[in-house]
C-alpha cells in the first residue's frame, strides 16, 4: 500500500466507542496515512483531545472557530486538502445534522464543504439506531452521492443490551480506509491466488507438509482486492484470517487445490501460485490411525501430485500465470529453468530459508522476456504490491 501523504479527515462524535478510535488513529499512522481529527464537543467528554493530538501528531479541531493557521478558512481548507472523510463513531445527533445540513461545529461545517468521498460508521444504542428518525436520516445520507453509510455490527453494546449498533473493530475500519484510499489499477481484473502449504495425509492424524505460513499469498490477495481486483484465494491450512473482499476457498491436499483452482482458472485473468504445494503424497491412506506397532509405517511409499501450475499453463488462453520458486541454492538459474519448464509468464524467486514463516521477504522477479528485478528485503505486504506492479506492466 502506497499511502504515504494521503490525508484522512477523521470525524469523531460523542459515543462511548470513541475509545476504539485511539487505536484506529495509531493503525492509520502506522500505514503512513496523515490523520486530521475533528471532534465534536461531546466526543471530548469520552477521550481528551490531547490523546488524539499526540496519536495523530496534529492539532485537534473542535469548534467552527478553531484554526491551524490564522490565514486559513479552516473548514474550507481542510475539505480541499483531504483525500477521504471518515466519521467514526457517528452518533444519531451528528447523522441528523448531516441529513439536514446543519453546520454548527468544525465537523459539520467541514462535511458540507467537502466534495470527496465520506464513509460514515454509525454507532449507538440499538433502539436509537432502529428509531424511524435515525433510519430516515441514514436513508437521506445514503442518497448523497459522495456518502457511504456502513452497517453497524451486532453484539453486546456498552449500554448493556445486545443488538445492532456496535462500532466495527479498529482493524476493520482501518482496512476500509486503506481500501478507499488505494489506487484501483486492477479494477475489473479477476485474480486467482493460491497460498499456504498442502497437507498430504498418511492417516487421519498424520500428514506430510511444509512450514509455509501463507503470509505471502494472503498479502497478494489482500493487495489485489485493495487495488480493485475480483479475487479468489484458494488456501491450504494456515493460521491466517481470510482477507476482506476475497472469495475464500479452504483446501487441504494438493489434489483438492488442483480441483478448486481448475474450476476457477478459466474465468480469471491472472493466476498467482504462491502455495507451497507438496510434490508427493503417500500412495495409500489409512482411514484408521496406524498403530505404532505396525511395521508398514516404517516406509511411506509416495506418488507424484499433479503439478498445478504446469497443468493449468497447458490449458491457458489469455491468463497471465505467475509462479514462485523457493530455492535453497542457485536461486536465479533454478527459477528461470522452472519458469520456462512450467510455461509461466513471470516467476518470483526467493531463498526458502528467507521466506518461510517470516513477515518479510527478499525476492527476485523474473519475466518471460528475461527482464529481472532484484528487490531488497521488505515486508510481505510491500512485496505483494511490487509483484502486482510488475504484473500490471504486462497485462
Ligand atoms: O517446482 P517447484 O515446486 O519449486 O515449483 C514452484 C511453483 O510451482 C510454485 O508456484 C508452486 O505453487 C507451483 N507448484 C504447483 N504444483 C505442484 C508443485 C508446485 O503448482 N505440485
């Protein structure tokens, strides 16, 4: 995600869930997003503006008459400089003001002056949320062409009752903001990503596998979705959460992964095979746990798994096919040989010992025409964007 310098106007209104916004500001800053907090007077009763000033490293604005510099007409200037406006939590009171064009504080004035996209996260007691007045105000807001009103989550509310009205967790709001700010250069593209290891069972409780964490493939699926692609993620067993906006398909063995990817392959534009697929599986599967006294576990006879990328490359029409090569030696030569043999359009090569289980990766990207890029070690999220950049040059 290339979000350095993108600016979000974060409107914070007076609900108990304001405490979650402290963490949200921290997450946004970690993603290099510039955050300007606008609080209502009521919000300051829950969390001090000082907390937001320190977390956002910017002055917090509250009254219509606050300003950052004497020469600025602040609400107009803020509106011109922002890339996105987010209101979280949005109380029934502020929703009503937005729906009726009331401009009585810095937030409501800036809302009227802002012509870009506004994402609103209502959060309140479920009776207040369900009230016809609030519902009417929300439907008025939904009719403004620059406003998107998100559904509150359901669950236990701070007032003690359970129902609809919860503010989503900071991570989810942050992900939505990153999605809104990301350049949509993969809009309309259909991308199939595989990730994680496969498990080749010997009996119900034992299997052959490898230490792939799935982090690289999940980062690619996430980045492609943020950049506007329609994404399928076929994943072997991992401990990772399925990314938002991705069609997620869980598989276990190489044969299952082959079945699922084959079904989807014909309808996609890009295949990225980052899964660490087991090359072999046990020839026989015992449906009962093999007892340790049994002699046959001393030798596990193996047979070859389908080579998914090779089989799909044979039937490809327009698809751009990207593979991975996790090598322990001769990385460049082995990767080139693999790319040619498996008829890939591009290969991402790395040292297996530098990639497995880690949050960073150091890769070499090689194209069919020989163009080669050596990247320094960087977080897998950034590697994912670099890989997508290279693909976008060729499609
Ligand atoms: O030959 P090697 O396993 O190193 O090739 C790695 C590439 O081939 C990866 O993109 C991997 O996802 C893919 N692969 C496959 N089916 C296999 C083994 C590997 O698609 N059975």
